[in-house]
């Protein structure tokens, strides 16, 4: 699996180009991401934008990118409408309205998304940060695109937003500890190449300790 890491600005999500045709998250500035993508591909080669959840910093750029590329946009069914809601998308935190993107595909747990070369991303439903948060697991390389469920260094996404559920987050993080993860591609911050299992375990332990949930 080939992955290009794109880091737009300090407040954007991390963005990943997979196998030169799949985009995982879009950041907030579609025009900026389009310029970055042109370093690697022709824009019309992009076929799919997968949103790990519906928050503004991960999804706002998708509308412009989809319009320019013709790519489809997929998101978990529980965030399908939330992405266009001013409060559930937390767009208000950025002084903005909800993203105008209209997803064309909805996912649920266990879906396998083909990414070329016989590879696929398995959709793992990880509610907590939002109702429709997902992680994406590629078993061949033992890679996990963790959205805002797991960050490097033991962090995880906030659970004090409207639509967040701390008790769901704990269960989601515990679920992720059952995976064999080598490479971690988090929703904020750069990827880690070799100690994904340790990062996931640290996030689970830290969230459990901080939340007081058992």
C-alpha cells in the first residue's frame, strides 16, 4: 500500500492519499489539498474520498475536491447527515457553517473498501468522538487510519461535543487493541511506522484512566 501524508495547516486534519486514488479525510481547505494532490496525481485520478467522521476540520474541503476530481465521498451512515449540521459538525468552533458536501456513499462496520492492487480497507466503527467515527484497517501492511479515535503518544479525540459519547469511546478503543497494528496514520499528527500496537494500547489506557470508565 502506497501512502502520501499531507498536513495542510495546524488546525486541519491529517490527509492521506492511498494508492494514488483514495483520499482519507480532506482537511478544511479544498483548494490547498488540490494543490498538494497535484504533486502526486492528476486530479481526475482521484476516485474516492473517505471521511473518518463528519467534523469540519476533516470534511470541509471534500466538496471542492469532489467537484474538481469527480470523486465519490463516503462516510459512516451515523454521520451521513451530521456532516451537514452546524453543531454536530462543530463548524461553529471554526466560525463557519457546516460543510456543503453531500456524501454519495455510506459505510457500516465490516465493509471492505477496495483500494487497488488486491488490497482493501476494512471499516471499523469506532463511535465516541462522533456517532459515526470510523477507523480503516489494511491487513496486509497492518496499517490503521485511526481518525480522531487514536493519536500518537496516547491521545484520543475529545468526547465533550454534541453527539460524543465517552462510554462508546472506551469500547471503541478497547476494540482497536484487538487488532495487530504496525503503522498508525492518525487524524492529527504524523504517521508512526512501527509501533502502532503500543500507540493504540496507550490511548486506551490513558482514556480509561482519565475518564474513570471501567
